[in-house]
């Protein structure tokens, strides 16, 4: 659901950038002030895992693919504020290392994938205190996270004049409902496996569990990722979206700046994952200080 450069134009770009900046500043403050904090290394490990998981596109229908968004998983494993911060670092690294998501629409991508997509899980984390049906509730939150992020994206496309809301919203919801079901299943499966695995290692080595999973996904699973368009790309191709500069730039279009890596491969993805782990660890060290 990474929006590329030129798919959004006009006032919607600075508006979403301002909202995302305010939201992330507030989230960083909340993470700094919260009493229950994950270790910086564990925060970095989960962030690296979300990044790696987004490399592994899986087929949804004959000509469409999807990948784990990870917002619900991040919040479930790290807490509300740290989960949103992890998602923000993932989106930023994808933009600046791989030009995955345009720099001119970075605010919209942060708003959709880090802030809005995390809201269902935040509500569960903060207000659903019962241990009963926890996995079921997170399943629902993961599904809704994809739906609300897709809805926000459709509204932004309509505001920018890229496509009419009455046309693009139903199609966005259709394809992302299918992705959302896969998202929900993967979220619960990873949540159960990771939480159980973490309990079997010493606390100071907990970070090795998500980082190990991330390495396996980046090096072993991602080479088998399908190459068909993701949900947003499929919608854009279906509608032949137009914008101020002509045909809409797709995910594969020439980016607005030269990123260090031209595309995701097992090697570049692994290098990007390690770089993100280091950045997230540094950010975690700052955020976990009382």
C-alpha cells in the first residue's frame, strides 16, 4: 500500500505530512514517557522483522499480491507507542533505502501505514484487558487495520483528484479485504510463535528471536515472493488512474530521488534489515531512557 510519487498531488501531500509529523511527535513523546517499555534490542528486532515480512509478497488472486502490513503485530509485541514507532521506522527505511513509497507522499504513507493502521490494535491493547479471546481480538484488529489504511488511501486519492471516491473506494476495500484476511492469520500466527519462543530464552537474548525470524524471511522466504502487483498497484492499473502529470506513477516507476538500492533482493533486503535494526536500536536506546 505504499503510495508512489505523483499519485498524490496538491495540498493533500503537505496536509498529510503535517498530520503525520504531529502524530509521530506525540507518539515519540508517549513512548519516552510510558512506564512499561520493551528493551531497545527487542524493539529493534521486531522492527527488523516487520521490514523483512513486508518483502514477502504472497498471491491474493490471479493477478494481485499482498504482504504483511504488521501494524497490529508491532503493537501487540511492543505496546502502543513503541509499535507505532516501529512501523514509522519501517516506512522511513523503505522510502529512503529502496524508494518504496514516494518521498513527496511520505507523510501519507506514514499516516496510513504507521498511525491509522495501528489504531485498531492500540484500542485492543489499551482497552481490552481480558486475556480471554485475545488471539481472536487481535485477528479482528489486524483485519480492520488493513481496511482502515486502505480507506484512508482511497480518501487521499480522491482528495488529490487521482480517482473519484465512489469508484476507487469499493475496489480498494474489495482487494484489501482479501489481503486483510491473510494479514489477520499471519499476525496471530506470528504473535503466538514469537511470544512462545521468547519465553524460552533468557530475557537479554529475546531480541535474537524476532531478528532470527527476520533473517530467515529476508534470505530464504523473500526470494520466492510473487511479482504480481500489490493491492494499490492493481487498483491503479485497473482504473488507469490519471493525475496532474499524466498516467499515475506505479510502484516500479522512476522515483523522485536515487535510493541506495534499486530493488528488493535477498541480499539488499538483508542489508536493509540490518541497517534498520541498527537505527531502531539507537532510537530504542533514546526512547527507553526514563
